[in-house]
C-alpha cells in the first residue's frame, strides 16, 4: 500500500499539465518552484500553446512527454480533468496531484466529477492527492511541486494539512528559524490518498522523526485508529483537529447521544492510538520541534535557570499545571553554584542568577545541572538585558549541554532581539520558545508519549460467554422499531452477559402482581413505552412497592396519569423488578460515530449525567486497561475507588460491562445508541447490576 505513494515523493519525472508562462497563474508558480529546486529528475511542462516555459520544452499533451515520467501535477479547469486522467492512465503515469478546485466542495456537480476521477484512477491503478490542494514538498529530494512562495529548512518534521492555506502560512511562519522539515503535504479533498495513507508511508521513512498534521475530518476513523496505534509506537504523531465544536450535531434521545458529539470520538481515538493532540497551530510546532530535537524526558523532575523572577514564576506555574515538579537539587550542586555565582543568587529551584547574568553564569549552571541526579529536564530561561548578548547565552547553553542525555528546552523571551539566539539553539537541536509558559505543555506531551510507549502492546479484549444468536434473534424480531424499551433491552443485554436485577414485563396489573410475588418484595415498577425513553420525566417509575395491592394500585394510577400527560404515547405495560441494594450509580453508554464506529461512554449515573457532564469516552474495540482508564478519568470513577472512607467498589465488574456493551455494538451495526443507566456498582468482589437500559436503532 505505502509503496504506491513513492512516486509522489521520489518521482523520476514530473509533468505539469496546464503549465503557464504567465507569472499570475498558479501553474507558473509550480513550474518556478520545480525549476528552482534541487530536484534532479525531469520537469516537463504540458501546454499545447507554448514552445517552452521557464527554459523547459513544452509538450502538447501527456502522451508526448518523454520517459521517465511517473508524477503529473494537474492545473486545469475542473471539466477537463477526467479526460486528462484518462490520458495519464494510458501514458502510464503512476501518481497525480490535482491542484484545481471545483469538486465536491462546491456542490453536487463537482462531487459527480470527483467520483468520476476516482473511478478513472482506480481503473488504471494510479494514486491521487487532492483535488483542491496546494501540492507537496519533499525536502530530502528537493522536490517542490507547490505554488507556495519560499521553502523551509530540511529536518525531521513531516507536516501534512487538509487546508492548503494553513500549509502556506506555516511555510512562511517557519522560514529562517531553523525549524526543519522532511515533507510538506497538502491533502485537499482526500478523494484517494488520505492522512492515514500518508501517516503509514511517513512512518517508514528514516528521515522523518515526528509526524505533524492539521486535519478537519478523518474519513475512515477505524482504519486511522488501527494505523495510528502502530505508527505512534515508531514515531510521535502530533495533531491539530480543526472544527472541534459539536454545534452541528443532530438532536438525540439518549444521555449518551446528547453528550457524545463527533469531537468526542476523535479525542477518544487519539488517546487510544497515542496521538498527541494540541490546541493551536503554534503549539503544534512547539511540540513537534521538541520531539524532533530532543530525547524524551526520563522523568518529570525539572530545573529552571533564570535571570528574572516573574518569567520563572510563570514557567513554574506552567510546569506544575502540567504535572511536572521542581525538585530540590543535590547538596553538591547547590554548593558548587553557591561558590561560583553572585552571592545574591538563589541556588534552589528555580536557580535565579539575577538580571546581570552573563553567558559564563549560564554555562556554569548547565554544566553543573547535567550532573545532578535529581534533574531530568533543564530549562534555561533568559529575559534579554541591555548588557547581555542572547546569542552568547544560547551558545553557552549549547556548549555545556552537548553530549548530555537530559532533555533541554530553552526560553529566550522577546522577538527582534532573539533571532540570532534562536538560530544558535536550533542549529544545535535545542528548541527555543519565546514565552516561559510554553515549556510546561510541551513537556507534558513528551512525558505522556513516553508513558504511552512504556505501556505493553495489548490486543483489544473480547469478552466470553456471549450468545450472538439470541441477540440477533431479538433484533430481527423488532425490525422496524426505532427504539427498544426494557422489555426487549433486558434479554438483549442478558445475551451479552450483562448482569441485571431480577424482573419481568407485565402488560396488566394482575400480571405485574404475579411477577412481584415471584421475585419478592419490595419491587420497583417502570413504564414501558417506545415514546418515553426518560421514564422519570413523566412519573414512570414507582419505588418500594411492598405488596400486591400496592403493585395493582400503582399500575392503574401510573397508566391513568401518564396517559393524561402524554396521550400520544403507546403504553405497552410495565417492568416489575426487585429493588436492588444500594450502591454507586454509574452510566455506561454507546453512540455510533459515523467515522470511528461504536463510541463508549462512562460517567456518573442516574438523572444527573447531562448536568455534570462528568464522562469519559473510548472507541470500541478496546482493552480492559482502556476501559479502566475511562473509569479513573472521571470523578464518578474516583468515587468508586473509595472516597472518604467508603469501601472500594467493584471496578472489575464495571470494566466487564463496558467491554460487553462495546462488543454488542461491534457485532450489530444496526444499534445506533445504547446505554445502561443506572448500573449499580457494589463493593469490591460483589459485582454490579444493570437497573435500566435502552437501545436506539438506525432509521
């Protein structure tokens, strides 16, 4: 699969179809960049109206282009592109980049043309990047098949973006700062080649040390999750997701559906795959730079070297907020610093060497701190002063940290005055940040990634003792329904081994009394109606019924009151269930995401889940450890571990229910939403019981 992408990045020859000699045209910019780049292969402009373009002979059509040519960059009106692709296929071109817009992003006609283009490339075994993209740059071979002005420095960051404008802005942003890139790739509409394809390809390139991406939508979430799990074990993936709000999500009926917007699925998948998600374009490259330049921290013990108290305080707060510590330095370290620094300097942590500190002071501190066993991370911080040369301080940091295996990040605060210092540091592979606070978030991501790598690789857990045939029979029997109440949900959950409180369905008051006599008092009675998914909202739950007379009386009263309040609701009967012992109430739910599939939720149970929104998500299939992480991420989970002297609850039972509900959703794609709410969890070793459940089916 990945070998089919090689012609994009290492083509023997490139044809620019629609090339122009007009400097105002995008295709001229592509030709200019190709001709001026170090790329050593053939460059062939295709334009029947020109004899030559930028010194290169022009050809009437792709069939006239000489060998070798295996990449075509197409800049033509949208209506001309299908025929052009046919010609490329006949010529034996292996890869095409369609720069032109006017496809599915503009409406139905464009979508139809895009689908036709996809059919053509598949028929000829070609691969396609785009349409509606900016092109790509391979800094290793010198290939620049874009119309972007300027070129970043070579390095270890591979950057891909669904937005061409973002890519163009980034090139301009990083030029001249010694931030090095291996690849720049604009993905456009991703009609064929996707971010997942590129991620898989880049993982195998030894020159790529970190993969950075800006994405707005992932087309095949399940494949992305599968590939990203493998790639992130080889090299870090740093990703910025655009369009994170769920304002456009459809209205849903279940608690899970109302809380599980599409972004929740992305967040869950990123966590499970070890993808490092960031919140801004600035942070994307701050983090990617650190991964490219520095070793992962051995631990979270940091030391700050500073010439200014305020920025050191800001840095300290940022470190603390992100789970890092400023440990005490070893006595020998403090003694060495005290003997050599200004008598007024502070030799604790932070090490404050005062405003007049010069390069030798920074050199002494770094040289001493790299030997301190209480230090994992060294953070030199400088606020430029009139008499201090920032580049000299930068060189001192470089000289004394060279050869150390400790993580070193520098912060030199400012703008114009720090350019030379940045070049010194970046040339020596020490990332520099212009704010003191940035380093805290960067280090958190590095430590999280280290923790991910240290986790054992475990296959998703498949629970046993499942009766798929019984579950399939229930779902076949309810074909045509859009939701299932407890009468159907109970046996469905039972088929997947989810423990439930004893009970049964009753369509009459007398039958309700018979069930209550059989299971024993006290009992609870709950309305069964496909229109009333939230029973408590309409008075559809009656608790602590102590005898048959109470059951019969409450049955009749419930039917009358609900019918009066909701005459549109079909009242099928009631569920009569034994009152469960007290325990901690939680919710376990599932909502099917169109890209990632079953999205599982855990949180505080009962009626307050939407109020407090104390929930965690993961994508199925998942491991038992991932299910346990869902629990511990929430306040509800912390309650289960034994809050304020309470006995710890049975977490293993909760994990088991999460896994079983996830397997049910994986096995039956017609289930759109499902939830167990509440699941009552008893003390450790005593299990859990589902007290209520509901299932929503696809339309």
